C-alpha cells in the first residue's frame, strides 16, 4: 500500500519537475561549452590570498580570498574557508556554498575535515548577483545562477 502511494507521488513530482524545467532547456539549446567559458574557468588566475590559518581538532582551517567570475571587466573577490585534515595528502573534497546571506565560516569545513574530507565553504557575492531573481532564460550566460556556478 505505502509503495503504491509513494510511487504515485514520485511520478507526480517528477512529472511536474520535467514540465517546469523542459521549456527552459529546450528553448535555449545551450551546451556547457556555450554557457560557460571553460577556457577562462581553467586558465584565469585565482590570485589566492591566505588571510589566516588555524588548527582545531586536527583540522587546518584557512581563510582565503580568491578571484571568481568577472563583473564589469574586473574579477569578483570571493571569501571562503578551506578546511582539511592536518596530515592530508589526497582526500575527497566537498564544495559548500552557504545558503541565504550567511557568510562562510569554519563550522562546515571543520565538520567535514574531522571526517577525512577537504571542504571549501564560500560566501557568494549576493550584492553583485541577486540570488532571489528568476533565472534569465533569454540570456543564460549572464544569469545570476550561471555566475554562481562559475564562482
């Protein structure tokens, strides 16, 4: 009984999602290469600056600032906290983007660092790209969420 109810709800949820999202993708026929400037993403200098470093519970936390995507011809500086186990050589990594207006801090990087992961937590530049406006399907290359994905 539960399985049939769950299956029907899942079908309704997936169907609704596809109905809402399909027009966005078919209207633009954008590929990853045309939406993102992969050459710039892979080659533009990050200009990383370490603002501070601490060790807590066997986890190194580094407060960083680096170049993200460009806005008005200049790179946007992104603030983040990188946490990783003290003696880490090769570990899996997690990218954590804070929700809402909450700034990056050490909590999530230390949480995952204690579990053997490297974790980068960033504060997205909401003052430059408003996260609360609808995705611009007519100009997806300059849409706020596209810039956030590049950051």
